């Protein structure tokens, strides 16, 4: 019996013994609500107070016992929006809470400070953990300023810079003001001159304008990819820069009408990010400004821009590769610490105010903590709140969290991501959607966690809609491969995606993702908080059966010791992780930077060695370089010698979700230090295959399979001193099985780690292979 239920039940018994006619004692004043930095919120007083009593062994009641204080009335829109005001005030017009920047760290500092003021939670044993991890690259905007000369007077107006390309450092350097990677020195570039106005680049090209020494103010609508398409947008941007202006200011304006621009992706994904730096495309300062912010200079509409006589742009930015990001993890101890519920949100914004994406989720998490503190309620199971960093760069923070909290994932009932509140365009309907990646490809389409949340939300007068989606919506995706029931709570509708990326139809990734716009859907934000609070409290009481997979009785261990690309792990191999789980294997990961030990591999039915890959790009590997140590190799060799099944992999490139290939992996040869212990060698020529032919009837691992899918130009052929060839193409071995030692140990060598992931968001050709691998591992 759980302690909290017993205490509540005993309280009821004592009250009954005392007599129903006894008048109730007025509750004491609640613990004061932590005060946000920028606003004071009147404290709320709960209707009753929990009573501390002795624990007696009494049978559980048939129905869940109500909480001693109903915390739901304490959820406050004023509190939520005060938090949003604070978050959007961090680094304004200088990158905001841009991923892997000082602004992101300031936001985590702010949340940590707020949590530190919650005395009741502190008394429960609240634990805070700050995590640090590296991302492929990041852009730090130190200074972005715009001065306009109007009627002879110079006026400064708000303007922001552009974040560099997130997966190509050579392109990202266009947005480094001195073009020097990783220097961090303050060296602003100043560009000034008379102004040229253009509603479209065609106007400039038609006049063959001389832009040297001039600053172009361009209507962003003319190069907005969601309106004109990427090819046209990039062509236009390239032609503009070829005329060598002194600087460019992209001008946006607000609209809530479908088919009109409102600055979508202007700060993080505009067409200039696809252009390298060269003689025909020089690195000039590019800023963006909202037309609405120019009123301080007397400018109210586009025609008023003609009053600008001159402009001065100040730009100071640096690109870091790798960059540094991190998470804040708050554990609120539950009465039952053997189980847990995880609530997550990402703290970073895509170089815009980010009130909705994902200030909304970040504020909801903080509101849950505030309400529990004010009501003085201990959750029934451990409640883990996580503010993830660098979601906007590709789920880095959540992947690092999952990799480093494997024990927690094993005892987690479910994970809920809150990302994000939206403001739909006019005429677009939206619902509070609970989206998850189901086991439908493995024959079970149940949405157990979203369905359960929908049921408990309905009891709180909130309507939610469960949805199955094999898409990469948010941080919950990294939990799929670890068999953790998960969902993303987002305000969206199918019509949004009909207009292009959902961001466009929802006012995400644009300069108008502000508190003011969020207030117009404030009731929805409050409903999101109610769903999150219900997930935090009622899940532990109800103890629903949420996992689709059977209870695991064996283990599959992935060794990511030298795999810094965290989505080349079960965090990115969603379908593979689900397949192993459905066959009764618990998926575990030894994270990056942690050497495998014998105890980690003990009794593992399957051990998968992931590729050696670190984040410094080719030419920058002098920063640090990963490789297998002799001790690590000996540990893995001993596992096989004792009868284990080891899978070897390599990769010529860094991969992300859906096996998308990015930069070259200069470390891919390092697998041979381990492979040669087993008579296997990877031959380093990238191969142009997408499908490889399986040797029919050769082994249970390839039973029922004709072809296996690999990533084109990512695999390497194998040589084996002895062993069984499972798949080959043009005489080149792509998969082979080697016996090792006297205890029945075996090594399965795969030419390409991409064979473990999906090449798209559709079902993988390799699903049967994964099922065979799991069943074979169990049967040995």
C-alpha cells in the first residue's frame, strides 16, 4: 500500500471517529507562491490542507482517494504569463533563448532560481541537476543593432541577426562576423550607407541597381520559403548578395491571414542560410526587423520606409562547432519512488521571442511545480520535470537526458512533452492534440498513454485528441526507442499542415511568437497546464497499464561510449527500439563518455557497438578525438568470449533521425581497432548501394529476407578471415557472422549503422531483420 493513500485514508477514519458534527478547522494559509522576477502574483489559498497522520495497514479503497487539497483551481493564467514575460525578456533582439547560447543558459538559470524558492518542495527533497552536452554547432549573437537616420535624426530601432545553418558549419560561417570558427572574440562589423527599398529582388535586378555601399531593406515576403518555395527563395537571395550590398535588412509585418507572410523562419531558416561565403556571395551583415517596431522612428507602413535617409547596421556574432547546450532536471520525490512520471519542455527558442515555442511548455512545467508547492502536495510517484536545451537544433538536450538516465527510464510510467501552444491563422481550427509514435508497424496501434490522458483530462473539463504520428514533432521522440510511453501535447489541427510546415500556420519560428499573441489563446495554455498536472498526479494513483510491449526478461545493450552524435543511438532508432522491446528485450544505452564495464554487459542477450563519431568537423578534430582504448576493447572482447552476441557497426557520415546524412565522419576507421580482434576488417570505400542482396537460407538472422536496406555511400565492405556471409553486393560483403571463443560467442558485422534506422518516416525494409536479430539473441 502506498504511504500517501494510507495517510489520507487514516485521516478519513479519524474524522469519522471524531463525529461528523464536529466543525472543520479552518485551513492555514498556503505556502507563498514563488515570485517571478518581473512580476508579483497574488498568492492563492487552497481550500484545505493535508493532514499528517500515522500509517495503518488498511485495504485500499475501491476508487482512487481524492487529494486532500484540489490543486487544479490554483493554476493561474496570470502566473503562466508572468513566467512567459520573464522568459521572453531574456537576450531580446540578441538571439533570445537561441539554442546552445548564453540566452539558453540564462533561461535555465531563471528556472533554477524559481525552483529554489519553493520551500515545500525543498522540504520534500527536491533535487536539481544541471546537465551539459555538446551540439554540432551554434550561433551566438553578441550584438545586433540597427540605427536609422530619418529627417536628419538618428534613431535606434530593434533588430535581430540570423542564426547559422545548424548542420553545415561551412554554411554557418556566413553568420560569423569575423569568419573565424570558435574564437568568441567581440569584433563587431559596422555597415552603413544610403537605403534602397525593395518589395522584391526583381525590382533591383530589373534596374541593375548599383548596391555597393548601400543598405537594402527587403520585404521578407518576397523570399519567404513557405510562400515562394525553397528553390525560388534561394535563387533570389543569391542574386541579391551577388550585387554586393553593404548590408541587408529583412522587414517583416504581422498577418494572421493564410497566404500572407508573417516572418516565418526569418531568424533561423531563411534562404540565406543555404548560401556559402565566396567572391560572388560575400558575408555581409543581414538583420531582420519588424515593421511594427519601427514606429519609434515614425514609420508605420512600408511606404513610410522611404523617409529613411541612411542606415547603420552593427553586427557581432560567432559560430561554435561544437557548441554547448544543457538541461535542467528537477526531481520531486513521490510517495512511491520505484516509479516515475516525466514531464518535459524545451527551454530554447528558434532565435525569436519563443513565447509559444516553447516558452509555453517551459512555463507549464514551472506552474506545475508552483502549484504543488502552494498546495503542499507530494506526488504519488517521482515527478521529474525536465527543461531540455537545443530541441530546435535536433533534440540534443532530450537525447542527452535519455542517454544519461537509463535507470529512470526503466521505472518511468510515461513521459509527456509540452510543445507547444500555437496561435492558428484565421479560419484554421485546432485541438489540444496528444501525439505519439505507436507500435502500429509491429501490429499494435493502441495509443494507450494518449487515450489515458484524454480520459483524465476530460474529468478536468479539457478535451484532447489522441493522434498517431510517425513524425519528429518534439523531444518525446527520443523516448520511443527506449520503450517509454510518450506523447507530445500541442495545439494543432490537420489544416495547419495543409498550408506547409505547421510553424507557418501556427505562428511558430517567427518574430510574432510573443506573449501578446499567446494571451489571445490564454485559455488553451491554462488547459495545457491542467492536462500536465493531471498527468503528474493521477497517473501514479491510477497505475494504468501503458506499455504495449511485454515485460522484458532479457537485455539489449547499446554501447555509445564514443558516439557523440546522440541520434545514432536508440534515441534516434525508434522502430528498432520498439522491435526489440516487443520481443522482450529491455533497451539500455551506455552513454557517450562512459566506458563499458563488465557489469554493464553482464547477462546481456545482445550488445550493439555504435560507431566512433565525435562532433568536431573535419579539419577541427584537433579539439578532441574519440577512439577505443585498449581497456574498452578488452571488456567487449571478454563479453564475446564468454558467449555473448556482439554487433559491430560503422558510419561514413553523421546521421540524424530518418538516417539523414550530414558531415563526413573522419573517425569511421576506428571500428577496426575492435573488429580486428575477431578477424573482421572494414574496408574504407563508401559504396553506392541502397539495397544489398541477402544470402538466402544462410542463417536465421536473414530468414524471410531478400534485400537489406543500407544508406547510399555510408557503408563499407567487410573482410573476414573466416565466418558466414549473410549479405553482399557485387562481391562485397556487407553483413557477416563470425564465431569467437569456446563459449559460443558470435560477432555480427554490419557494413552500415544505417541498417539499424529508418531511411524515412515510413516502415523500414529492415523490420524483419530486426525481429530476426531480437529472436536470435533470445534463443542463443
